[in-house]
């Protein structure tokens, strides 16, 4: 057993405090600083034992209603495999391996999206998969900023319950004696294992304006059962790749067995051109049927445009009645009859 005098014990304690302060400065600086993302992006990175999680997006200023492209990358530079659960590909019925949480004032808020019933999904199967050393998972998605003020965007990853990373330290874990007492005072000087990012996730704080900048508003126009998306020619996207257009849509039909939604509802899907076709809900509707069609159209850095088209509405659960004037989902912004 190692015997330590009182002077040596408190000398080591003082040294440990100095090292611990240096470690904290490193964690708040490079460990949770902008980095790990291409230059010109707003980004924040946390590194835990060589496992790095980076959240990045376009630089501000930001505004309410903006469609924001966001990327989350998980890189394993720890030298050992780390296990995660979930799917690296987002989907309506998939538990995501990488995910993002938006909050305001400590309360979770949902990004702008179509309002539709949750799909009926089979139970999740939590299958553990290894992320080998040097490998990266990446999630590239789009989020609609729902409100003005301070918004916090948090990047998260789903790790297996037994996943562990190594905390560096000067000494191996003590087996007893005076070093065990020292470990209780300053545990940071001893090597240990813990769950990844037990100390916290990367958080990007944004100040969101209530005003949409001039020239950053899309316009949508309906023609029959399709809408056309118009982008202002103001040079905002000059120097960028061709501006991608994206859409979300959900349809509810009263002619089928219940409330149905189009495939891909709640997920931003790219448009090949500038026309969004009504895909119908697949519940037995079609031309001449009664349908509530929600459409959102967006482009990175532009305000999201949206509308709710009600085709041949009839009183009932979808369109509402005297007891529930609005019905399911958002209110109609345009009523279309005879089509």
C-alpha cells in the first residue's frame, strides 16, 4: 500500500487543482468551440475522449420563419469503437442515431412543419452498431425557425447503454488507500470511463429577428391541384450553388377510412423544379373529392411560404362543423370547389 505524508498529499491536491483548472479551460475552449466544420459556417464542437460531435449551419443574422440548413457530424477519433443505436438516415418511423433539439427559454419548441397525425409505426428495435475509429456519421437536415428571440439548437447522439469513452488523467484508477481519498477530492487527475457526452451536448445559440429581410420571401401560387414556387431575383444566392427548393406536404381526405397523410409528411423533400403536385392522401380521394392539402415551400436562407387548400369541403372531422369549426389540422387559407 502506498503511504503518503500530509505534505505530499496536500501537494498532490494542489497540483490536481491546477491541472483540473487547465482541463476545464481546455473543455470550455477547444473542446466546445467553433471548429470541426468548414470555414464560413456557424459551428460548435464538443470533444469527449476523442469522440467529437459538431453542429454547424449558415452564419446569421437569422429571422423567424427562415429555413435553415443544419449539419450534425459524429466522428470517432478515440482509437476504439463506440456503439450507437438508431438509424443514421432520418425517417418518420426510424429512431434517429443523430438528432437536434430546439429550445427557447429552456422549453422545447418544434420547428416549422406541416401539422399532421403521427404515423402508425412498429415498435423501435434498438440495435447497437459500432462506429469504428476514424469513421463519421453525418446528418444534414433543414429546420424552420418557429419564433423570434433567443433559440438554442442542441446536437445529440443516441449511444448504446454500455458505450463508454476514456477520460484522460495522470494516474490509473486507485485501488484504495490515500489515493482513493484524493480521487474523491479531485477525480479529474485519475483515468476513468463514462458514457459519451455525460457533461453535455454541443449547443448553438442564435438570436432570431422577427423581421424577414427584404427579398428573402418566397411566393407560391396555386394552379389547379399544383402550386408554383417563385423565388425573388435579388442576388442573395449569388456565388452559391443553384438555390435548392424544398417542400413538405400533408393531405387529409374524408372519403377513405380515416385521416391519412402523404408519404414524407414532416420531412423536407427536394423539388426537381419549382412545381409542387398534390399527391393526394391515398385514402380513396382524387379529383372531385374532399381534401385538405397542407403545403410548405422553402429554400435555405429564405422565409418558408405555406398554404392550406381545402378542396370541396364538407362538414365533418377534417373540415369541422358547428361544434368544431376548424376541424383537424390548420384552418383553410383557400377554399376550392368543383375541382
